[in-house]
C-alpha cells in the first residue's frame, strides 16, 4: 500500500483508481452508517475521496491508511449533519398537498397576502421560519407576525433600531430564498 500511496502522491491516475477501489467499500460503509438525511450517498462518498486526495500529504503513515480514511469519512459525515441542523432545508416532498398547493399559489400570485386555510399556512410558515437562526426568527415573529413596531422590538430585545431593521431585511431575504428553492424543486 505504501508504494501505491507514493504513486498517488505523484499523481499516477492508475494508482489513484486502485487506491479508490480498495477503500471504496470502507468509505461507503461509513457514509451509510452516518448518512445525513438530506445528502446523497454518492455525493458524500465523492466528497470524502476529494478530502482524502487533497490531504494525502498530511498522512504520516503512523496508523493504517484505513484508520486515517475512516476518520476523514466520519468527520465529513458529522460536518454534514451539523450543517443540516444549522441550515435545515425543505424539499418539495416534505410538504403536504395543501402546503404544496399553497406554495404554488404563492408563486403564481402577485397579491401581498393571499388567503389560505389557516392551519396549512401556519405549518408552512413554521417550516420556513425553522430555516432561520433564532435571532432572525425572533425579529420576523415580532415585526411581522405580532405586528410590533421597531421601537417595541428594540425594547424587548435591547438591540439598536438599525440592527433590527438590517436583521429583519436579511431574514426576509433568507425566507425568500428558501421559498424560491422550494419552488424550483
């Protein structure tokens, strides 16, 4: 294996292919064991191998290559899981038929606030708000859902008025992007 690694380091494509064939079952097994919900298995395996090849110069040889590769694979999966928790995304199939209809109507409507069944609209809103960080969610909740003034939000949060306005603007943009991503799926 050491000779194969030296050839891979010298950018020998045949050695790299052999290296991947040997380690692919291990990487695939680890990815399947730690697969994030929203990530494609093959995409994650490819990401792991990209990291392996990019960091091959850091491999010291003190542990078996399988251990080193396993650590990269598991850490890559954990990083994907963390990213999923921080920025949850919704796919079209995650929504009920009522919510899908509502999104389609939103996309087709020029009206400021179309009328929808309250329960379905509230569920959709909660799913979209879940994509925001807690501070952005709070600003949207206070300003737009509870219809409080910027001065009232300032008193509640202790934030400056410009900060509240900027945070609200950015939160609305994030919600718009989330909605557009849903429409594209």
